[in-house]
């Protein structure tokens, strides 16, 4: 961990403030339609000779075949392992020569890419990205090398208590639904995936009708359209990825203990929550922040500040394509697990019954309105956040509307939504460790 000298820390804070001197609400976001029908959200900024592009295809880990779990993740680590007539080392050497950055990742619902290039190298850099997207090699030696890395990562994850606990929570929440899967896959499936499987996913996944693109930096609209068409224009017109079903959730509370020889108990609690498009989502996010979003949150105050039961506690809302998930977490020493769990339930029940106070709501609005804009302090932050806005279909004017939407939430809204969001009668609770003071769940 790097510890900043106080003066350096102050200087760093000043730089952050300068970086966001132009508020995100003032960004000139242009919607650019390319000749091949691809839509780009573009923010021009010619201050530095850098171009950033983020993009996303529909289809991720939840769309992996049952016997090939981890396939999307496998593909994400293979796309820079050689393309066209360049094997892995030659391709990666060319990436370094161009001083470009290229990365791919998968999530439950999407397959994403992030790309940066200096303006002077843009033609060659975009051409190299096109090669990775359209002509990946999947050479046998590269496939086996990355397979070993993925298997090693999965084995390491399977020994980490937080991964064990969260996977158990997802399994209890989603059952056999694809959302219960780990993005890291399973040992058997990782060993079974072939180069042919990777080619098949590549063919089905990369398509223009399920592509979102955002760009920021030293580029104009005409050049952006030309380069995006050159990069993505040869991909198939239609995706071969099918929608998955909406999950079916347990309708009664579930408590499970995962025994592990570790000194702490990790507690995960949660259930279904509103999707991002739900009119109540903003009010739910405010309630979530009041419950467990900062140092002054109720969970942190009750568990950590007043009683010293935990170093880590929070509440979260996960917005997936087919559902939302509400989650509360805390970790504590095994001997205090029962007390911590009881207090978590009491804190949640009180917020659901009484709702937030006017002061809590006012402070939550201030934080959520202002902290969001810190993410727009760089070209990478702009491209990434705009991609999130596009992914949730919030509209190109969302940045201008967002503050008004948050300010419009009333105390009555949050009290009503608190009752909707926090449902102890449907709570899934997973304790991992050697918890004491917790009654063994009935079979």
C-alpha cells in the first residue's frame, strides 16, 4: 500500500478537482451514426493526443453452455494471443511498439473491450484491434498456456473465503439459473474447452446489432465513424446469442453455514431487487447508500463504530440484465458471528419499518449526486461511464437529467421503497467460517 505524504495527498486532491472542473453535465456527447449502421457516443477532447474507445457485445458468462462454463472468460484472454499472421509474441510486441492498450473482459451479461491509442498511431492501432476481433488465431500453444493460467486462478479462488461465500450466496439465490455460475468456470469445463469452442463463441458473439461503442478524446465524428466501420464493419450483422430466462427466486428465508477453518465469519445476506429500468431504482439506491454505503451508514455505525464488530460492512445493489440483487455484507470474528448477524437483521428491519430520516436522505442525495462525476475525470472514465449509461438504456441526455431525478425523490418515496427493497421474510443468508452463536439451519 502506498501512503501519500500529506502535501502530496493535498496536491493529488487538487489535481482531481482540476480534472473535473468541467462538470460531466457539460460534456458535449454526440451520437454518431456510421455508414454501416453502428451508433457511437462520442466526446471530442483535443487537449491531449489520445483516443479511448470502450465497446460491449451482448452475451457473457451466463450464456456459456452448461458443459463449457468459463468459455466467455477463456475467449477474453485469448483475443490478444495472436491474430492474422501474427502469433502471440509478435502480436503483443506490436501492441507495445504502438504504445496502445487493449483489454477484454466478460461479465454475466456482456463481453467488453477497452482500447487506447495515441493519435499519431491511431490507424495502425485500430487495424490491430480489428485483427484481434475478426481474425484471432487460437493457436494450440497459446490455448494451453492460457488454460493453465485460468485453471490456476480458479484453484486459487476456490481457496479464498470471500469467493467461496459469494458463490454459495449466488447458488442459494439463483439455484440452477445461469446467474449462479462463476465467471472463472469449473475445472472440468476449463479442461474440456477447445479451440473450436472458442471459434464458435467468437462467431456467435461478435455482431453489429448487439454492439455498443463509446469514444472520447482527440478524434472528430467523421474520423470516428470511419475507424469504427473499418474495425467492426466486417462482423456479422446479427448475434447468435440467445436471451436467458428470468431467474425464479426463493420465496422464503434461507440460512446456510459453510464451514471453513478460518478465524473470521463472512456474512452475505440478500434477495431480489428492482432492475435498473424500474422507476424505484434511484430511490432504492438512496436507501442502499443510507444502509451501507459509507462511514456514516447505518450498518457501519451500528456494527463498526458503536461495537467494533467488523472492519468491513456494506450494502450493494447489482443491476443485471434480467434482475436486480440486493446484498448486505459484514465480516467478523467467529465468536461474534451470532451477535453480528442479529444486529444486521435488526438494522435492516428498522430501516424497512421506519425508512430513512430527512437528514439521511439529504446527505445521501448530496453524496450520490456529486461522487458520480469523479468518474468522468479522465477520457477512460468518460468512455466507460457512457458505456454504462448506454448499456442500461438511460438515454444520451441522462447526465443532464440525473441530478433532477435524484432530487425529485421524496422521503415518502424512500420509506415506501425501503419496505419494498428489504424483505427479511425472503432473505438468503450465507455464513462462511466457524460462526458461533448462530443456530444451525433446519434441513
